[in-house]
């Protein structure tokens, strides 16, 4: 299973916690991780030590200054753009890869998502539109100018059809779009993906593959009361801690804080063995 991440030194511990959760819940599947970074991470030894102890193949990819002029904020650093052109830097023999944010826990088997049929699309991802409303979805289509897209997709879990992406996704198109829309980009890389390629997405269920951990009450209502905590533990694959509040912060009090802290504790135990 080929996995893609884009990080800086601030989230190395979170990367390792995500990796641990994948390996525990997707057993007997060899993992190769490709980690895009601007330059060699200061904590490279920490990553390689963890990967050596868990038999994960680690492939660092240095991207340099390609996105130095793209719009960024403290919340959305330059690293968020790296997935947009990842195909330029990945080995040509890879035909698919799964990108994951590092504010994620995988709590059930990830392999069915990884093996998903693209049905001719470039990407597979989930939308959180049902958690907002149809008006928000329509506003996003209007704002980004892609009326053919079925929905507005979250890019934190993104299965990539690399042969098609290499054929159709080009740096100039991305940079031109950023320049033309930089005043209206709210979630920059996610907006770019939706604005340019939203009509080339296969939609996957967010309650399974991109569960927004902030929205458990809404999910339970959408599921007619069935999608409760027990259902999530049994069925949800990707638990995504979206938003500003993160489970590794001491003040976090979300519903799944204890679950995250347990995975983080076990990750540290492996590192310290």
C-alpha cells in the first residue's frame, strides 16, 4: 500500500501516530510511505527509527521552492500544496497512492479504500456537504467556477489515480488558477483541487472514510440514530480531526480524545523500545 504525506517538522509525531493506527488496523499489508517535504526534515532520524521498527518503507521526497509564491497562512502552510503536484515527484511505476492528512486516525481496515475502482476518475474523496447544507455546496461551486462537480470534496483523504493525473494535471494550470483566484481561496489547496478537477472525483462516504470528529451529533442524526459511538468504532475507517482543535493539544476535549491519546501513547512506546 502506497501512502502519501506532506509535512514539516511540526507534525512528525502526528505522522507517526497516523502510521501506527494504519498498521494496527490494516494487518499483513506492506506499507510504503512517501513523505513530501521542502527540505530534509530535522526529525528524519525519528521517522526512520519508527519505520525500521515497524517494517515500513520510508521514501522522503524533497520538493524545494515550487510553491513559495502560493497563498499561505499560519493555519494553511506551504505544505498543503504539495499533494497537488505530487505526481511529478513520485516514481513513475506507481499507479495509485493514498494521500492522508496527519490529523487522522485509521480505526478499521484501510485496504478496501485503497483498492477502490476509480471508474475513470482521477481522484476519490469524500464530501462533508451533508454536514453543512446544499446552499454551502452551491456557494462553493459558484465561488470556484466548477459547476460540473458533484460536490465540494475534502482533500484530507485523497486516493490518486496517478496515470490519469500525470496526463491531465499540470503545474501551469494550478499556478494560473491560484493567481486568478487568490483573493477568494478559503482552503487554498482544497479549493484548487475542487475548482480545477472537482468533476473528476469519485465520491466516497464520509461517515466511513472521512468522518469529521467534530460532528458526531450531526452524523447520528443523519444516520437515523444508528451512527452512534459503537457504530463508528465498528464501521468508520478514517477518523478525521478537522478544524483548529486537535487531539494532541492538552486542552482538547472532543469525543475521541481518549482514543487518539491511546494511539499516540502506543506510538511513543514503539519509539522508545
